[in-house]
C-alpha cells in the first residue's frame, strides 16, 4: 500500500504553492499580452477550493475584471480573475492577478 492511499484523497495532491506556480505560469504562457505586458502587479484573493491531483489536466478561465488607467497616459492596471479547472471542469483554485500593461498607441 502506498502512502497516498492512506491519505484523505487517496492520491498524490499538488500542494497549494505548486498550484500557484502552475497557474501563474499558465497565465504567462497564454501569450495574451505579449507586447503590452509590463509586469505582474499582484496575485491575491487566492482560494484553494478543491485539491489538484497529480495527473490532472488543468485549464484556466480568465475574466478581465476592470481597467484602471487614470494615473498614466502610457500604462494601466488590468485586473484579471481566474479559475483553474481540472478535466472534469471542477475548480481547484481561483484568484486574482493584476497586470500592468501598456496602453494601445502609447509610446
């Protein structure tokens, strides 16, 4: 009997911080803002809703929550909310990640 079978989920679980690293990497690798992204400003409101298990196939659902461009003519903060879902469309983690982006046409 393996150790995982004696644990709560009877499988190996991806711990929360590794899930954060995976979802952050996925947000970057999507390439949605390759020429306009300046820096990730925050990663917060993180919720660990269900376990992410070894072998799960994850995908992200991303929503642009708001844009704040009042402070600069060149850049603004884009608020993004996301959910990390497994192959059964069950949410494992959710959170928010704000991104500083260049405005269109700004030099």
